[in-house]
C-alpha cells in the first residue's frame, strides 16, 4: 500500500484547479442507466471511486468509452446483466446508487447489500422502503438486495424519516421513469442532489422543487441522451482551503463555485481567513496569521457538511483557543482524533463532540488513514507539524482526491508518495 511522506512547516501558497465532484459524478453515472440512448458525462475526476463505478457499469455489459479528458460515453442499452456484485460493492458502497435506476428502467436489480464502513453502519432502509412504496418487490437473500417490479414502478408520496443524500438520489432516479407522480418529502438538498436532478432534466425528466426539501417528479416514458459536465467538487475545494488556513497560507482555487459551500466559507472567515471570490474561483489569505479555533456542528445542507468535519478538526488542532466539533450525521466520524492526538494534538472526545484545544505546533509521526476524509485531516496535520509524517493506507485518499500530492506540491508542500 502506498504511503505519503510529508515534511511540515511550510505555508501553502499558489493556485490549483479543482476537479469535478466525486459525489455528483457517482449518482450521475448511475443515472445513465435510465437513458435509452448514449449519454456523455464530462468533468469527471480521475479517482478510484469513479473508476469503480465505471467498472461496475461495464461488468453489467453497459457500453463505457472514456476519452483522454475523462469524458465518458455510457450506453446502457447494451446492458446484459442486472447484478452489482459483492466484489465491487464491498469496495464502494455508493454502488447502491445503481439500484433505483436499474430497477426503474429494466424492472430488475440485484445489488450486493452494502456493508457499513469506518464512519458508521450506513443503513439503506429508507432506499428500500421508498422503492417498495413505488411497487417494487424487494427481498434480501444471500447478502444481495433482489428487487423486481411488475411493469413500471408507480409514483408514490414518500416521507423520508432521515435526510439521506443517497436515499434521495436513488428514489429520485427511480421516480424519473415511474408511472405517475412521486413526491419526496424531507429530501436532501445537497448541491450534488441538485446536480443529479439537473442531469435528469437534461435527459428529459420532469422534476419540480429542485434544491428544496420537497421534490415532485412526474414520471416519463423514456429518457434521452445528452452531454453533461458534473459540478466542481465542493469538498475538495473546502479541503484545500482548510489546509491553507491551518498552514497560514494563501491559495487561489480555480474552476470551483463559492455558492456550494457557504457554511464552510463563513467558518473559515470566523477562523480569521480573508476570502475573495469570483465567478469560478475562490481565494483564501491568512496573511500569515495562525487560525482562530471555531465551533461547528455538522448537519444536512445548507448547514456545515459532515464531509468537512475532520479537516476542520485538524485546523482547530493548531488554532488559537478551543473549538468544539459536534458530529451529528455519522456515529463514528470522530475517529481521526486518536491519530491527531498521537501527533501532539490536545483533543478530548465526549460522545459525538470533540473538544479541541489548539497547540502551536504538532509533531510529525507515522499515522494511519481510516477513511477518506479522516485521511485528509491527517495530511493537513502533517503539513503543519514539525518534522516528518508518514500517512499509511492512503488508498482511502485516492478514492476521493485526484492527484492530492501533486496539487499540494503545486502549493509548495513538501509531500511525496512512496510505494510500500
Ligand atoms: C453521502 O453518503 C456521501 N457519499 C457521503 O460522502 C456524505 O458524508 C453523506 O452523503 C452525508 O452528506 C456520496 O455521495 C457517494 P446519507 P450517503 O444517506 O448517501 C442515515 C465522502 O466522504 N441513513 O445522507 O451514504 C445514515 O446512517 C462520503 O465523500 C439511514 O438511516 O449518506 C446517516 O446517519 C462519506 N437510512 C444519515 O442517514 C438510509 O436508508 C446520512 O446518510 C440512508 C441513510
């Protein structure tokens, strides 16, 4: 397994381009199963989870052609196998997102039951109950979700008990080709859900309330091909901004959008960052100052995103003062604090709250990544620690960040990848 070797102490400075969004690209690639013509998806990030989703589509017989700029042509009419196998689903639980579109377009879907992961149990009960409300017959057998529908799914009025991004996306995709109207209440409003809805509309879907917590979908008979660029990655954007804030630097991020992470930008300004924005760029300048500790509580969009929690925990670890970090979405998403404490951080865990008292400098150490965003927090910690930090198991990072060490090198970081 590759490792990242980081020698900390440099302020980040420079400019980089933000890649397309992983969490928008994944549902959009799943949604291509709904079209009965080839679909072109552009601005996909070149990272492992996207490759896994393309592999999953291919293993079902779907036509997938990739050009050198990671624009992908998908032709679902070639599908010949309606099974998402355990071998792939166990490496990426977002494979569950093929369930809704495959069932709605083809009347059948067998998807390996996604297990939990380091951050939580990650149930899919809301996905399954919603599809049953639309007329699907679902059984779980031998570790697989086996779903069938007699003819087209039927529109239904569905209230989701918990705000779920994946649940909203699966049911939104299924409803696009259902017979009649579906209302999804308490729907997730994340920008990635909006991007998926806009993609479905580009293929001919009829959706009202995009961006709100109530989506009304009037099912249509068929969806056509289109060309669609996925939105910029707001979590990659937030990660690099937070790294620059922790490292007291100044960065310019291009090909991004300030409107998809307003809660994060406000928190960074609270930490003492000076932020300028333009149509497709964001600049952060700490003017060489140490960040101030901030309090935050994760919650569904437009509140502070859980995917930015561990990065801010790392920034708080070297900030002036004490900040509390409350994680309300996943039951085990504060695990990175143990590795941060091994680097000299002063973090106390009380239930779902981390109380972070900033220290002037962390100390480099060998650390181990446990999940995607926790890995990012360890990289940020390594950038601001004295001495050398070795981050092991960085396959977690490669799932969600495109060329992270190259981008950090462009910002002046002393970081390199070594095969282990
Ligand atoms: C998506 O995961 C993202 N992944 C996650 O990003 C992100 O952290 C999460 O949304 C929350 O914003 C992708 O988009 C591929 P949820 P998802 O369903 O859809 C509970 C990253 O780092 N729940 O919104 O799996 C669940 O237990 C990843 O890029 C049910 O109870 O998250 C959790 O407590 C990590 N029943 C809460 O909802 C269900 O049927 C939110 O989960 C579904 C979810």
